[in-house]
C-alpha cells in the first residue's frame, strides 16, 4: 500500500546512463516558446523589473482599431490601421505593415513638409492585405505622443515578448514622452526593432533621442521635426537641462557663445553614453559566445577534470531581475545562506573559493576554519585529529559591496566591479583547472567568468530566463510528460485570467483552492491563493448539477456552459474580496498582486485535495557530458504557512524511489535537451487522492540554480563523512563507535566491513529571531553546549550551526543529524526551544518563526507516528501470512 507521508525506505540502486556530448544549447523548438510566441529575438538576458506600466489598465486580448488620424490637407484619413487574425487558441496576430509605396513613374519628386512625410512613411496596410509571417514585425503607431494599448500590434508584441515586456514598456514610455514634447503628430515604431533595442536597457536607464529614432520606421520625417526651428531645447528634460546649464554658465562668462558651447558639450557627453551603451551590448554578446565556447571545452575535458585537482569558484549570486532584487529584504544575507558550498573540499582533489556578499569578521572566519578543520576528526572520531585546511578554501568578499548600497546589485555584478578581488582571483587560479558554480544566472556571471578565463558549470541567463519562470517550468514538464496540477500558464491579461480560471473551476469542480503564481518571483513571495468554489454564489447549484450529470456527462452538458457564464461574471468581484497573497507585506491588496501578476505573467494551478500533503525538493546535476544524476532530495518544512518552505528533512521518504526517479529522469532529460547545464532543483507535491486513496505526485516548480537544500546536504555529508544514495534514499555513513560496540562488530583481522547505517537530517537556513542580535555568537555557542546542543564527533550525530554575519545577527541556519527521523525532528524542535530560552527575556520575547517551526514539526511527528504504526501493522500482517 502507498504511504502518504514519510513511508518506508526501499533500497534500489539507480544509475544514470551516459549521454552524448553536449555542445551549445539547441535551437528553441515551438513547444519551448510561451503561448503565442513565434520569435525570441531581442530578448533580454536577464528578466527586467516590470514595475513601470503604461497609463491604462492591462490590455485585454481582443483587437481594437486605433482611432482615425485626420489631417486637413488629406482627402481621406489614414484608414483602418490594423487587420486581425484570430487563432483557434484565441490569440490575436496583427497584420504587419508594408513599406512605403514607391512610384514607378519618372515625375519630378514633390517636396513634402515633415508632417506630410510622416503620413506617407507611416502608412499601414488595411485588412485586405494578406498576412505575412508574424515573426517579422508588428507596428505600433504613436499618435500625438500616445499609444493605443488595445491595438492588435501592441497586444501581439506584448504576447510575443512578454518575458522582456518591462524593458519594452519603459522604452516605449520614453518614446511617447519625446514624441509628445516635440509635438510629433504620427510615428510608426517597429515592434521587432523596439524589442531588440529595449532589451539592452535597464529600467533606470533613459534612452537617447538617437536610440528612440532607431526604432521609428518614418525616422527621417520625425528627425526633421526634431531638428526644426525652436526645437533644440525640447524633449526629455532638455528644457530643464538647457536652463540649468545656461544659469550655471552665465554668471561666470556672460557670453552666449560660451554657454552654447557648454550645452553642446553636454549633448556630446550623451552621445558618448550612447557609444558606451553600444560597447556594452557588444561585450555582452562576446561574453555569451565565450560562455558557449568554454562550455564545449569543459564538456570535452570533463572526465579528466572531475577526477583531478581542480578549483571550484562558488558565487552564490541571486541574479533575479532588478525589480525582484529590490523586493528582497537583506539581499546580501539571502545570498550568503549557502555557506555549505565550502564543504566541497570533502573531495581531496577540490579547492574552493567562496565569494561572500558580506564582510565576515575574524570571529566568523575562525568559526568556519574550525568547522572545516573537523574533517579528519570526523573520520577518526577523535577530536584531537582536527586539522587546518585553510589552504584548501578561501573566502573572498568583493570590495564593491559597500560602493552601491542603494542599487540592489547581485553578487556577480558586485564582483565584476571589484578589480582588487578579480586580480586576486586571477592569481589564485593561475595554472589550475577551474570552473564557476553560480546561483541564479545573470549576465555578469558570464562577464566575470570571461575575465577569469574559466567556464561556468551552469545554464546561460538566456536559458534560465526561458525555463525557470513558473510558465517556463510548465513547458518543461509538458515536454517531459510528467503529471502536473490542473492549471493554465502564460497568463498576461485579466480577461485571459478570468476565462482560464472559469474553465478550470468548471472542469475541476472538486478542487477547492486555486493558486496564482507570478512568473518571475521566488520563495513563495509571488504566490496567492483563493478557495474559489466555496465563495461562489452559484456554489450549491454548481455542485448539484455536477453531481447529477456525473464526470462523463458534465463535459457535454448545457449546465456546464451556463456555469461558465455565471462563474466568469462572479470571478472579478470574488477574487478582489477573497484572494489571499502569501506575502502580505509586499502585496497588501489583490489589486497590487494582480498588477504584478499581469505585468510579469503567471500561472494558475490547483491545490491538492487532501489533508496529507508533502512538498518535496529534488536536486539534480546535468554534467557537461550530459549525464543526469540526483544529488539530493528532501521534504519541505513550512514554518510560515503551507506555501513557503522554511527548511527540509533529508532525504525524502514520502515517494517510492522508483517513481520519483522516473519523474526526475524525464524532467532531467528534457532539461538537458533544452541546453540546461549544472545544478537545478524540482519541486513536487505528493498527496493521497481522497476518492481513489492512491498516492499522486505532481511536478510544480523548476529552479535552474544551486539550492539551499543542496548546500545543507553538502554540510551534512561533510559532518558524517557519508554518502547520499539517491537510489534508495537513505544517507549512508560509517556507524559511530558506540554503535559499533553495541552491534558486536567483529574484531580486527576479519575482512567483513561494518554495515553502514542510514542517516537523516533536519535543516533550515531560514531561522530568525530578533533577540539573537543581543547575543554574540561565542556566548550563544557556549550556552548551547552547556544545554547539550552540539555535535558528537564520535557518534557523528548532533547539531551544527550556519552563521551568516555578525552585524545584525538576527538569522541563522541549523542542521541536526541522526539515525531516526522522529528523533532528529524532536532534537531540532528542542534546540529551537532552548535557544529561545537562552536569548529571550521574560518580558521581551522578540519576533521569531521558532514557534511556528516547532508547531510544524509537531504536526509532522503526529503523521510520522501514525505512518509508523500503520507500517508495523502491515509488517505483522505479512509475517502472519508467511507463517500460514
């Protein structure tokens, strides 16, 4: 029978077959692209922040003509500007524009003023013209400085470039303002060129006039207006800039010519900035080419490198888009939660260079020196054997961490702008085989690797951008043919969201709770939920009709069609009243959440119908040769609600290994075929279906980066000198000395080795308590030791702390290791209680998640005890059957 939570361990070794050589990522196939997407040309390497929106509400997916533009000297207005073509999926593709008509006659050219030329160059075909390939271009007409956001060209561009939509919107806003300031009546913007040029701009960058002109099709006529009489001080900030410049220059000189020269110098400076931007564009392209070239070299030499002396440069950078980084509190601390990466030195051939986003004190450096020096003592069980491994690892902090305090730069960018640290890295790497293991991929990971001349064991930012969004992961899962929750992805308009949710509710009436997940967000911050069915006014009628028709008759019934109409009418008001964002501080209202959801895009998916739900995370590695392997597995702890992970129990026990391996294998193989490389993790949800009472496992998320769980696993392996056998799920480690004596291990001279014992761990990087800041780490560790909280080297069991920084000191990590899950869970909870007692005054308890973590563990222990009792009953029944 199936076990719902933490079932028995089944031993089954599983090996991954080798794969052919992996070169540069394969071309994107049709199923890889977001729905409606034909071309990904010009996408940003990094997802942009998308706080900036246009003035009107998010566009809905229906065609609407741009209002006619009339001029007195024209006999007829510019006609219908766009034609439409609706696909079977409901997506709208516009008719692209044709070029200006060229006369075949030899008559003398007629001079036209700029306004006339605007109309002749900005003409757009009517609906009667045939469709061209939609990936070529979409035209956006700017009429008197305004864009019609309901025009098909605008909507099509939004659908086909939604991953880089934030940059496109920001660039378009600047273009609107410039054209309005110069009183340009009509301009036609090339959607394709707009997407390409906007991809190279951060949201806080202002494009120049030449940048904007480069995307305008009738640029010659527009440029004439720009350069016309009285226009020199118009445009984006030009009036204020000119006034300020003259005011500064005039008192000093009093000569108009001198002030004019100063103004000219200012605009020449802007021209230089444009050249610098082009240089940046070229360097990014060069970094990407070198990234692919070095990836091929790494693949060709991987079998030698992985077994020989090598240096791993760990850069735990969170290369999310600017907008997401700005919303992460204590970004530097969040990037420093993977100190367990240092434990790669468990392999005697590996040296580690860890790039740290915080300046660690001497006290903290000594702590990690002592912790990593326990390697020999762990193996022998003798504390006196502790060694000094400082020559095997280096912790380097970029000097730029304090230079840009308000810019929310990721660690890779800070390292890029730290020449002293880069020079030291180059010196440390001279003559060595080395490679970078990053975090969330960013363009500056490639820049750093290029300067150092080393490959990156990871996916390129372009691949991560495509597949690590919530919608991107759904495309991977669909290609891998693995079970996923009922849902809809690539949602970008409120109309689309209401239509999709209505259909989902009608087709899955039994589902009570629906989740909304923003594409680019992380750690549950962009998640909201709603118990839709229970809040519907037509709830009872819907349940009655659904039950009366049965599953087979319901799909064809008229009642289903009526239910779609009723639900779609109710949903907008229902969602506004009852949706609950997980991160209420960031999204206090449904309106704020919805704006982010529609701007970035997102998914809707069902929440399992079960009271016993387990969330699993499995870490995998795709090696440069293409081999796929599982390197860690665990079950999530939820100290702050069921939709936010706060820790893990390692390894997982809830899903039969054979089933989990099959799912992971299919997803890993699909990722490999898409050009994914290095470490990544998959989230699953396992539950017992209430009707069939069978276990179901859904794949829910994909993160193309090194996870906190993997870093915790590395620390656990280091402290036990063990192996994590992902074929049978237990962590294998040599038994402790007391265990050896109790088992009566054979005396010296016998050749039978002691059998390894299974180990497990409870670990978290997310423990927080405001009262921790009032206690120095040395004092805290002494108090914990006095209360029995520590690690036993002889038994290879106990607790190890992960310390991040010693300025605020309000967060820490903890790993508790033992042989039995129930005992380890109890020890972990007891440790939290002891620490709370030691650091809290009776009248000042502090802000903490310790209590919620303890309550979560108590709930797990209740289920674990029930499963253990059920297992014992089954074993007794099987024993009786064998006797009979």
